C-alpha cells in the first residue's frame, strides 16, 4: 500500500490515534501546570504584583500546540517501528499500523511532519531551549527506547521514562523566556523543573508495571522483555514499592523557597506531597497478584493502583499551582475534602419502625 492510497483509506481517527492522545493529555497537564507554577513563583517573589494572565495563557497555548505535535510525532514513530509487535498484543492490535490501513511510508511521513512542525513551532513562538527539550524527547523515545531498550532490556520502561519526563522542562523553559539560553539548555535557572522531571521519571515504572502485571503473557509472546515475565511478579512488586517509597522521599526535597512563596506555602506543599505519596504507596502495597481476575483479565488491585497513579501525578502538579496561588484557599479546600471523606465513612443510623 502506497502513501497516497494509505491516506485515502485511513480515517481521521486513525491518524489522530497514532499520536496516542490519551498519553498526550497527561503530558500536557504537567507542562501547563509547570508554566503556571513558574509564573506564580515570579508573582509571589514580586510581592504578588504584576501577574499577566494573558501572557501566561499565551505561553500555555504555544506549549500545548508544540508539545502536542512533538509528542504526537514521537508516538507516531513508535507506531511505525512497532508495527511488527502491535498485532501480537490485544492492547495494540487495533492500531492503524497494526491493521494495515496506514502504510509504513505514510506513517513515517506523518510522524516526521508532526515532529518537525512541533519543533519549529516552539523555536518560533517559545524559544530554542523549549524546542531543544521537545526534540530531545523525540530522539530519546524513538532511538533509545523504541529501537533499542524496548526489545533488549528489562529496564526499558525505567530508562525510557526519561522521554516522558521532559514536559516540565519544555514548559519551564518557555515560561522563562530570555532567562534561559540554548548555550546551556540544562541550566533552567532553578531546581524545581528538575524535581518535576524526577517526579515523573520515578513515577513511570510503578505506573506502567501495574498494567504489565496482568499483560505479561502478551509481552512475552511479542518478545518484549517486560519485568513481570522476565523476573516474575514478586520481583516486579518489590521494585514498584521501592519506586513508590522514593516518591514519598520527594517530600523531603526543597520544592519551594520560603523566601519566594512564603513559609505557609512551602510547608503546606511539603505536607501535601507527603500525604499524596503515602496514598499512592498504599495502592502499590495493596496489589495482590493472586487476586481473582475480572472479566477483562485484569488484576483489580493492580488496575486500581494504575488509576490512582494517574490521579496522584495530576494532583502533585495541580496542588502546587493551588498552593502558589493561595495557601489559605488550598487549606480551605482540603478541609472540605476531608470533611466530605469523613462524613462518607460515618455509618448512617437506620430509622427503626416502632
């Protein structure tokens, strides 16, 4: 099938799904929050004056488009390169490349277009440093993860997680503007974006392995050396728990400078990070690999941990935005949430007939 015939046969949904929009959504949340976090820190340091919401929203829009294109390009390359593996797995057998409705040539052109367009967009409307980290993510995901690690190393998802951890770097660089220079793209002027990078990096293995625990046979049949079937589910659980504990340890890191945002905001976020880390860690500890599987073949406790991990990462970023905007409002919201949880757990008295 040629590129022209492929473009005629494939639907818009086929092309769009090659970008893996579900994964993109979470990546974009971390990038958007990072921009808000940067600008709110500047706002706090300036005595809570001079915040320009329109400028912040413009930066968010630019990064959203550029990030969506570049990450979508990387995922499209992944579809092209994994077209021999995807038909072997239930989770990926319906992808357009696996079904043959998009040819390798057409898929490659699509992936290249998205990648180049996104990088040029960021260069033109953000800055070269933001574009550098977006391009770095593409190269790492395609060459290091997809072409090399995925098929050869049990640490594929661990090291490969570097590619998915770059959105905060892109967002921070775009928000920093002229304060960062392409002469040293690693110098972002603050440690915070690298802490956010580390958060996503440490979060990726336990997040992904929660699914791999009940899909290990599919990975084995496809020849992908995933941890659960190579070293067994027990070893996988041990490593998941180690990563979950490391995420709790992030609470001890200097996320916020009290001199910039105030002691209340700094200490409040430390507490939030600690509570969220314990909550997610508990979901990992609760995974029972011997649990009866549901109708879809899933381990219920592992699936629950997977979905909690999505909420955990989102709340880590969103709560930081809230704390920087108003620690007092954040405390009020948390109080309401706690009251709601407590009231839901108090058994209601039954009316007795007399």
